[in-house]
């Protein structure tokens, strides 16, 4: 039984039609000639960068194409039935019963108007798998197995009444409830904080093992997929790059692209010694968004010239608020910000043009950080005009220099942001910040929206620029791998407070405080068995209490 | 860019341009002067008077052509005024926020709470009925709707990172409103422009029909419906011709506006 093949996909081809403005509609091939098979009880990891076709391919495993997507060629055999050849009624019997789906954003996938229990048992009742009482019993057992608090009561809550990590686990319970043969997990932990991700990951892994269900696990994070999968399939531009056992892919990848994915974030960065005169001193800053709740509590940090301070913490820890306080967007309630020996006014409106010029900001979403109606030339040129009064040829020349610096040719100057890739957009944002010749650049999660390889390129560029221009960075991130790669000093934040602060070597060396320990041990590592080690050591630690 | 224009848009474009052409070249293409009595009362259409004559014996075709000029000019100027005023105020409210926004928005709410037509009737019966007053009254009343739309659009754009980036750069509010927000708000505003223009035509026609709009002997379509409405009792279709013109204009401008909206719905920007 265990060796029986459950899903067999042969020569799958997936197409969509694109409508470029002013041109004839074109056929876009999303997945080309892809074949794979999956045995019962096995987990297949599907990995690739955005646009690689991984979700589209996995959804085709239930013969489903998202809006506008066609499946013109290939066969999808599930349990002896070619899903691409059967009718809609037969498919309806398969979906939600034999194959279930766990979406990336649980918050958007649940219907806010119904209780969790109603939604978890819905598929089982619809398909007549069992009656309501049995289904609810089963759901409660699943809640328990997935480590949800109050398993017999949590089903009565509505989606907004549980946390993001819990909701993701409820969605896994929803998929497991009709006892399907196959579950498609579409980036189930990507939107979660690292500390939450590890719990969800462990819960999913246990549930898969206990129920013996087969799964396809889609993610862009190889370290995550290594923890849950038996086999890994690497996709790029809709084509198979490499398919092998998890062990083989992680330990001895054959293809160059896979090797690059495995070795990502291995930038070596030597920590610099702090200087005597910091460029920025944040002193006892407390800030609130109106009301009485302080989002930042008595924060003091320093940034030294030509160095990087990494601010780490999970969402809601106040790290972006710190950036807003420094830039003057959110004037602090208490405390001062000293820059280059002088005290900056708290409010943005009272700062001089030079003060503004010397602190620049780069945003997480490069898409919305640039005016979509301006060309790259205008975007980079505006700070040059605004701060240095450059005109005509001098302006053009400087723009070209800046484009050189971010490793893009001057052919990009007349493009609009919509005509750039994600990595290029972020590079243009970096050029815009550099154009002001700042002493400090605040980088707010600048790599978290990018694919790992592209993010790597951006980090390398930032380090290069730092070496050349001597600019300091305040690097806000939730990703500890990034921190290790670029930081000279680290500030760990939790619920608006600074829990740990100092040079990188000290912060990352034991003894740790509880929160830093939790944060550090939650970062997925690119080796097999990491998840088991961590969960085991945590269980032992909590058992000792 | 003009490849593949749908049929409906093509009809709209042709009809609209015909009206605009009539309006621009009225004195040259009209067979008779606008206000001169050239024949009998309500003569049927003939080779001499293509659309017949009106209640005083003036050539209906000539009055239609001159009427297009008056109607379109007033409606266009009123729309231009309402957009300049409404969009500037709306963007300002969105960018300043806080109490500025509150005061302006509640003030506009107050204006909108009074039925537009009744409000216009009251104002126009007090003020001298000149074309300037008409344009002012129509423009100001219509600007409340434009204000609502442009404020809503600008509030969305105002919170985007590129506007914040401009603020951090130290840009003034003028730059933020006209260089960062306006280009991104154009698509919905352009689509609204067509609709507002039509409402201005209808509004003006209604005012003229009630006798408070364009004053005789100036020709305008709403006024012409009023002048000739008594003929309907005797089976004379003179009133229906300007009425039909209003309807055709409304539909054709809408067709064009729909097409423009379809072409530019993406707010992603670029070359659109």
C-alpha cells in the first residue's frame, strides 16, 4: 500500500493568454512539459522563485487552473483516474474530498462570517463523508493534534478571533478533516513570523506523518521545504531544473541553479569595530500613534559611520515605528535623536533640507515606493534637482553614474517602474536614496519581498556601496540570515522594547535571553532534521520547567 | 494606440465630433441667422428649412446648430470649472488631512445635502441671469461631486510609499499634489469628466427649460424644447428634435468615456 503511486502527472502543459496593451493577445506558457509522480504518504516539496509556476503546477494536481489558466496538454492521474479527462461533476467529487488545498494567506482564505468549525467540517458534510457529529469530533481531534489551544472550544470562534499562526493550523485541520489522499500546501508559513512558522511547520509535519496523507508542499524557502519533504522538485520558468530526494538536493545538488539556491545567504561579512563618533544617536525615544499605548519604549541605539545596525524582531515589535520616529514621520513623545553631533528636530516639517538629505529611506515594497507615472530618470533625477540643483547635462551624467553604481545601464533611464523586475525596482530605489548623498540609509525590510537569489544580489550591492561610499545603514528585518550577512551591530526588539543590543558577535553569542534564543533557534537551517532537533530541545526545555 | 477601437466607441466618437464641429463652426454652417424670423410658424421640414421652423418662424436647423454652440460651451466651461475647483480642493483635503479635511468635507456635505436643481433655481432667481453666472453656479454645484471623487482617490494615493518618500525628501505640498498624486488620479478623473460633462448638459437644459438658464433669443437645446413644447399638442415634432439631440449627445459622450475608462483602468501606470 505504501509504495502505491497516488498521483502521476505526465507531460503537463499550462498556458494563459496575456493581453499587452495595444498588441494582439499572446499565449504565455506557464508550465512546459512537466512530469512527476507521488506515492501515498509521501511529501513532495516544490520550490522555485516567484513566477516559476510552482503553485500553478501543484494546483493542476487537482486539475484546477486559476482564472484564465488553461491545461491544454498532459495527463493528471489521481488514484487511477485522469482528472483532465473527466467532467466537472467528477472533479467536484475529487476536490475537497480526495485532494485538499491549504492557501498561503489563511486570513484571506477564511470566510469571516462563519465560525471556524462550520468551515472546517464543510467539505466533509458536502461530500457526505460523515455526519456532523463525527466530523466535529474529527475536527477537534485534529485541532488537538495540531497543538491548538482549547481544541474543543476553538471551533466556535470566528477567523478574526485567533492569531495568524493558529488560523494557518485551523486551515490545515480543514484540509485534513475529510481524510483526503493528497493535500496541496501553498506557502503555508510564508506570511508568518519565524517564531510562529516553526510551530506551524512542526504541527503540519506531525499531522502529515500521523495521518499518512500525501502532500505537495510549495515554498520559495529551501530550508523550510527541506524539513518536511521526502522529495524536492526545483522549478524555474515553468521547467523542471532538478528532482531528487530531499537529502540529495540539499547535500549534493547537481544543477547550478539548485546549488545557488542552497548556498544563498552565505555572504561573509567581517564585523567592523565601532568608532568613537557615531553618526546617529537615538536617545531614550518613546513614541505612540496617538492614544496612550507606547509602541516604542525608551529605545537608545547608535549607528556608526560606514556600519550597519540591524534591527530585528517579529511583526508588531516596533521596528518600523523606530524608523518612522528617526525620519520624523512620527515625532517621538520623549527622547532625542542626534545626527552627526547635532540634535534633529522631532517633527519632519521643522527639519532643514540638509537634515532630510542626509537620512534616506528604502522601502520594503519597491512597487509602491516609486511613482508609477514617473520614469526612472525622473525618480532618480528629482533628488539631484531638489538637493543639488543639477540641470541639463550635469543631471543626465549623474543619473547615468548612479545607474552604473546599481549595476544597471542607462538604457533603463526612460523606463517606467512597471517595466522593471522586482530586483531592478529595488535597485532604482537604492539609486534614488544614493542620489541624495546621505550619511545614513534606513532600509525597511528591503529584501523580504524578493526571491532569495535576487535578495542576495541586493544585499551584495548594499555592502559594495557601503564599502565605496562609507554610508551607514539601519537595516530593519525579521530575517536573521540577512542580519548575519550584513550587520555590524544588532538591536533585537520585542513589543516595543529593546531586549538585546550590541555588536553582532556579542548579540549572536550565548548566553542568550529567552526571546533572542527563541528567535535565533527559529530560523530554518538548510539541513535535514533541523526541525526535529529544535522541537525536541524545546520540549525538553519546557518539560524541565 | 487607435488600433482596435470598438464599434460603440467609434459611434460615440463620430457623434460627439459632429456636435463639436457644429458648435465650433456654427456661423459658417448654419443656413440662416440664429434669431431671424425667416418663415411661418412651425413649418414642416422642406428643402428650404431642413428641419422646419420653430414657434416664431425661425429656422430650426440654424437654431439647433447655434444651440449646440451655447449648450456645449456652457457645459464645457462649467465642467472645467468644477474639475479645477473640485480636484484641487479634494486633493488638498486629502494631503492636509486632519481638521482641514474635516472642515472642507463637512462644508461640501452641507452643499450636497441641498437638492442641486432647487439650489440652482434659488441662486439664479436672485442673481442676474448671465452666461457667467450660469457657468459659475453650475461649476460650483458640480464641483462637490468631483471633490468627493478626487478626495477619495487621493486619500488612497496619499498613503503610498512614494508619496511618503517625497515628503521625506522635503517636497512641498504643491509638488505632492500636482506631481505625485495628480498623474495617478487622472484615469478615474478622466472617466468622470465625460459623465460630469453630460450632467452639465442635462442640468443646463433643465434650467433653460424652466426658464432660468440661457435667456431668449439665445438658442440652447433646453430652451428650444421649452419654446416648442406647445407644438406637441398639435402633432408638431419641433420640440423633439432638440430633446433627441440632448439624448444623442449624452449617449455618445458616455460611449467615449466608457472606452477611455476601459483603456486606462489600470492604476499601475507606465505607458498605459
